[in-house]
C-alpha cells in the first residue's frame, strides 16, 4: 500500500471520527440551568430536601430529560436589598460563578415586609430582574409570591379567605410586576389559601423555640401535635414550610412551568 493510499485512509477515518464526535455532542437537549433566589423559605432543608433538589427531580420527570440543573443562591434572613448589595450572596454565588442561567425563580417578601414598604419592594424586585437579565442574556424570569405569615389561630378565627394586610399588599406588587413584564407567576400565597380551604393546615414546621425546649430539635410535622395541646396555637407559630409545604411549592412551580413551556424549558440564546 503506497503512502498516498495510507494518507487517504487516515483522512477518511479522521473525518468519520470527527463526524461521530459532532453527532454525539449534538445528541440530547442542552443543559437547562435554573437559579432559585430567595430567603429562608427557599434555602432551608425540609426532610432532607430543598426547593432546588425537589424542583429539579420533578422537572426532569415531567420533561423526560436529565439535562436540567437547579442552583440555589437563597440566603436565610435575606431581603432583595441584602441579596443584591455589592459583595453579597448574589456576587459571591451567582454573578461570575454560574456560567449561564436559563430561568431565574425569584421568591421574596417575608423579610422585605420589615425593611420597606410595598412600592419600594416592587421597585427593588424590578431592579433585581433588570440585573439578572443583564448578567444572563436571554434568561426567563419567574416571580413567586411567598408564605402566609399569620398564625394558625389567626386564620382559624378569620377564615382562610381573609386577607393578610401586609403580605397581600406585598404579593400584589409581585403579581402586578409579573403582569406588566409578561413574567411567569407562581402564586404560592394563593396556593396556601386553597390548601387551607381544603382543610390542609399541616404545611409549616412547628414553633422552633418550643420544639427545642421539649425535644431538643425542631419538629417539622404533626408527630408531636397531640403532646403539645397545652401549648395551644403557640405550638403552630412558624412561617417556614415543612416537607409537605415545600412539596406543595415545588409541585406548583413545576406545574406552572409546564403550563408556560409545554414543549420544553427555554434555553437562553436559543
């Protein structure tokens, strides 16, 4: 075999190898990166799961692909102002750290209520969306309302349809911003109202101070309710979701995203 034939064969084999590599690279869907932004409602683990791990597993199942990855840059006790200030969690865990984001899921309000009024909350939320869209071109924004803050006894007295004056004022700003900008809205607050109307009260962890006093750990479900009858409504006073509450939020996020993007989650730039 002459050297010309050998070179020709090698070229053909090399071309086939390159074609096979390119075909392999093109197989499957591109990885979809979803980033969760929020406070202790979205960063705390309940039953070993967090909102990002739950949402990721459920989205992979619903869309039939493993190419979905959820990041969580939430911070307990945070407000939008705290998360977005220079050198804070956004800078250290998101901007310049996460290569790209296809969807940003934003859920604030609980701590913001103590920091500023509804109008400023909306303005800060809008500015946060602007920053995320600038840092991650093509990203899709998803806005979420958050938890009810009134206690179980308050709702028992007033009824599940009663408006929480502070929370409702804040969450109405989230709904309005989503409508104005065409963002997807996940109305967690309304979902909790619906669950209460259906008789489901067990969506929150139990009073952390009383839990640690009596059991040296936080009780996250109804396992000790019968033992704490003497504590009355105080036993149920905590705003954080338990595993059941977190599952409700994850299910709602997934259902909302599937309704908004029935044929597949969006990929930034494509």
